[in-house]
C-alpha cells in the first residue's frame, strides 16, 4: 500500500541518517540502536524510543517485500512520521557529523 511505502521510506531515511552519523555503513537496525546508545547520540529516553520505532517501521518493510497489505491509519502514519522527525531533530541538536 502507499502507506506501507511511506513507512518504508521513513525507515530508510532514519537508518541512512544513523549510519552516516555513526559511520557504520552496513550496520543492522539493532546495531545502529546499540551504537547510538553507546555513543550517546541521543538522550537515553529517545534511544529507547528509537528501538521501538525501528521495529514498528520494519513491519512496513516486511509488508512491502511480501506484497502484504499493511493496515495503517492516517493517525498512526502521522505519529510515526512525528517520531522519526523527533529522533532526527535530537540527533541534529547533539551535533556530530551529519
């Protein structure tokens, strides 16, 4: 679905930003979360939220790859977008290479 593709794009954008900032071009989502925690790229609470966020976004990836329909409300889509934006903003505040 279009919404699943939007979620997939959000996941890819978030992971690409993390990989660049952490200089980990081939890291998995879990590896990125752990590195972000260890390097204090994000406040502790946001780092915890990042893990859950990437897991939720991964469901969209599975749906797209397996050609399954993913039922996501407009409200949920907006909330996930806002969560991704929050993480990106926190990384920007913390500085470091972009």
